[in-house]
């Protein structure tokens, strides 16, 4: 089969790889249809991912159709599916508590093991969710949106809560969309005027432009000095995460959606006097995938606006390398494989 392989940082090629063998019991062979390109994929290409062994087939935002099933799999041949790329052990403390998204031994397709920038892939049947009426193009967007949907659920915020989402990239925008779906009063903060213009003009969000003033002053002005009830940080930027503590109102919640390699340092007195809740949010659960799929079907997610770039499997080595540098106008890129 054809596959796009990142052989080493900066080296992305289309090559022939052995096709997967027949699926074992509990697994299915999926013909890949569409794959979204994630920030993680750009980081892998650029050599910035800390826990990755090359060469690697990337791709974890995936839709496809069932080609063949192993014993015990209740999925029909030809059925369209969304792939949950978080492969869990099923036995560790997190899995036993219903949290396979943070499995101790988790393997993410396209990161810890080869992913779906290829024609066919083997996946455990428990990680395959019927698309249930979604187009295969739309189904490939479910995973990246589920990250934000999971973060919103983790926040446990009441409708109407004054909410700040920091970072207007794809994850932040998805986070903001599902915060709005949950009835929260959402404002987006970013340093990019271009991304904020998109969020405001195309998606209808209130914005704070961090490039046009000191962010603490902007937050005070927007909240009459009280801060936001809920703050989500989806930047992947250490300084932003550390600054976010000061944007939270007394009694409020800070949700860390992105992850950074550095230690996070904050003022303990400021943290305690607010009685702030600090929440980590990692990956997503089936309930989040289901919520996203239902929200796409009912028209609550403006996917046509979010997917701005498309390419083919053969075009991916050139286009992904180019988009890693040329970010203007880019929100979400999708590879059309099937």
C-alpha cells in the first residue's frame, strides 16, 4: 500500500509499505478515507515532538470504511467509521476507572505507533465508532473537535459562565465552539489578529486581541476586574499557561487543554485566595466523540468554515511541508485518501 512516512525531521516521503495482514480477533481492517492534519503532525515533521521514534507514519484524525473483521467484531463490511486513535490497555488504574483517554500505557496512532496517512490500517474494534450518517469527510473532523468537547465537559461549568479560551488554533476553536454549545459565554484570546478576525467574523465569537495591549489589562476591562469564571488554555505555550492563572475569577476554574514540556510555576497565594480549581484535560472519551458527531449532524459545528485546506496522499509530502511554514489562512487541512 501507499503510505506517507516521516523518515526523520524534515524528511516526508510517499513510499510503498506492506499492506496490513488479516485482522486478529477483536480487530478490524479499515480502508482509510480522510485524515486531518494536526499540530502534532507538524511538530513531528519539524522534529519538535519529545517522545517519538522515526520513521513514523503520522495521522490520528481519521475516518474510513470496514474492509475485513476479526473474530468477535460486530461491524459490517463497508460500514463507515470514525477512528478513536487512543489505544488503551484496558487493565491499568485509569482504564479500570473508565478513563482510557489517560491510560498508563496509551498508544496514540501516528505518535506511539504508525498512524493513518496510508491506504489501510488495523484498529481494535473498540476504537471504531459507526459514522451514523456523517460523511466520511466530516467524520475525520470528529477527533480534533472531541479534544475541546472533552475539555468543556471536564470544566463542569454552568450555562452562562463567563469563559475565556486562550488560543485560536484548531483545538482552541473547537474548544470555543463546544463551550458555546454548552451555553457558556465565550471570548477568544490570541496574539494573531488574523485568527481572531476569523473567530469573530466567521464564527461569531467575542475576542481579545493580545497583540494590541497588555493581556491582564484586556481581561480586566472585559470582566470589570473580576476575571473569567472558566479559562481554557489551548496554546501549548508555557508563558501563556502560567499567565492564565491570573485571568481566573475567584472561585473559578482553569483547564489546561494543551500540554507543554516545561514545569508550570504559579503563585500559591494567588491560587489559594481564589480557591481556584485546576483541571487537566487529555484526549477524549467515547461520550465526547458521540457528542461531537451529534453536534455536526445537527448543524451546530461550522465544519465547512473550519476545513480550509485539502490535499491527497500523493500531495501530502509537499503540502504538509509547505503548510508547516505558510500558516496564513490555514485552520484545518484534510488529506483525501479513499
